[in-house]
């Protein structure tokens, strides 16, 4: 008896199933209703598993790879970090009619004062080979009747370790805008009862952006640092869409004089 090659039997079963479902599809219009109902139930069961397999395969085979932490940081950086939204899939991937102080994931919060929210916030899959981050974040703003809109990213506790006034904190973005929009980044460092703030406007004339915050110009108490976060502030965001394809932080010490 000739030994079957590995996988040959599986391929035969797949071809048989494919022929059967193709035949059902071609004869569905004239099929007896009892048989049609039975075949529909079988097709639905098959569709569930096919959809599940395709969903997993699309995520695993798409670029960039999920979990990728590649970050083009400065060579002399002593710390870097990319928030979870841009690293892997969230349990809840989107919010519509976003209320004030709503969180997506554990690190990103949306603040606004709209009387009626027409905002959506959603994690989306990056598929371009140019994007290092596997996921992005999309903010859709329809009618906007508020006076402020900001996206707050809480930095991890590691960002406060050995943070000094001689540090430069850098934030890199890959941004896609539906229309020209003013965006400001504000670094906040809480130390004791005080909070130091540095504001920079994003130069939104390019897809890849970066801003740096020089802590030398602050009155930071290095011994009492408790928390660090960054606000992204959107000016006049009515009827706009912002996609943050990537966002990551790094810091490096200023060269000694």
C-alpha cells in the first residue's frame, strides 16, 4: 500500500468540503426549503470558524508585528516607552459618544467639556510596513460645542526614576490629519504639591513629528517627583479626524557643559 504524503488527506477533505458548499450555493435558489434550512445551519457553523481563523490570521500576518517594541530612540537615551494602545490589542477597542474622562486602555484618557458628545475614540490596526507600531489610535470629532479637547497619556512609574532637571524628554509621533489642525503637547510633572508644565506646539507640516521638553528651565524638585503625564491639546477640532499611527517617549541627559 502506498503511504500517503503528510497533509494529503487534509487537502482531500478541504477540497471535498469546498465542492459541497459550492454545490449548495449554486443550487440554493431551487433547493427544497427543508434542505435549505439544514444547509444554512451547517454553513453558519462553518462561517463562525472561518471568520475566527481569518481574524486571527489577518492580525498575525499583517505588518507590523503585534507586540513590536522597536523604537528609533536617540543613541544616548536612558529610557524609552511606547504606550499599550500602540503595542497590542485592547479588550475594548473603541468608544462612541465619548464622555468626559473616558479611558481607552489603562493609560489614555479623553477630556472635554461638550454638552453633547459627538466624539469617537478607537484603536485601529496599522498595516503599512512603514509603521513600527502594530496599532494606532483614531479620534473622530463631529460637531464640537465644547471649549477644550485633550488626550492625556499617563507615563509609567519608570519615567520618574532618576529623572533630573538635566534631562530632555522627547515625544515622537506619526500623525495623519484629515484637515490642518493646531495640536499642542504639554508635559506635566507633579512634584509634591506643585506641577511643572512645559508646552510645545506640534509642527504638523509632516507625518512624522517630534517635540522635546527641556527640564532645565523648570523648578523641578528632583527628590519629590510623583507622576508624569502628557496632554495632547486640540484647537478648534470641529469636524476633524486625527490618527496617531505611533507615539513613543524617550529621555536623554543633557551634555555636561
